[in-house]
């Protein structure tokens, strides 16, 4: 099998996927939308269908209610389909930590795949179509009930975790 994809195409696709995840986890809407065409069509395994901006309008308040969310993409496979379109399949894992009114925590782990069709627009590759395939989910209730132990900033850590620009990563990324 020959892979007719350039190093630059692989780089742009990988960076776009990473930007999407980082944007969601840091609540940076512009960054989360950056890999998508304005009219990209997204289908998320029976839970959402629409454009990328509509998806952000839907997911933002859901994520805001969560204590923590971490998105990871790995195993990014990129190939051209028979029509010559660039398509990537990326394995994704998301940790969604929720708290109940009583204070108990649950880690919801979702495993799936982003299957994205990419096209060049304005000199860069963007996602024009996404299918999210849900492979497996599992909920893990926490025995730990003390929320202060779950947040680094509550422990006086020098590097602060946050879901905004006060996150420690911005110190070097914005230098």
C-alpha cells in the first residue's frame, strides 16, 4: 500500500486535531474551531449533527458543567480516498469528570474515532466533514470524595491547571 500524503499534509492534519482538543480543554472556542471549515458537517454517533459552530454552541455548556475534561487523539492514520480526498482516522479518548449534587465524582471515559475529510481552503487544510464513531464508554465512580485533592491549584502547586488562559501552559506558549 502506498501512502500518497506529504509530510506537510500530515503535519497540518495532526496539528489541527491537537488544536481542536486543546481548544476544548482550555475553553478556547477560536482554537477549537480553527481546524474546521465554516460549513463543515459533523455527525457525532447519534448525539449531534450540524456545523462546527453549532457543535461548539451545543458542547460548550455541557463541558462547562464538568469538573474536568481531557481530550486525547492518537493513532492518526491519514490516506487519500479513491476520489483523492485527504481522510484521517484518529483514535480519541476523552475523560469527563463530573460531580453530583452530593459531591461524589465520576470519571466517564469515552473511546472513539474521528473520521475526518480534509480540504485546502485559504492555503491550509481544514476539516470539511467529520464522523465521530463511538467505540466504547465506561463510568468509574470515585471513592475519593474530597474535591480539593482533585485540583492541583488547591494543593498550592506552582504550575496551575485551569480551563482558560490562566493554565500553566500559556506562560510559555504566549511568551
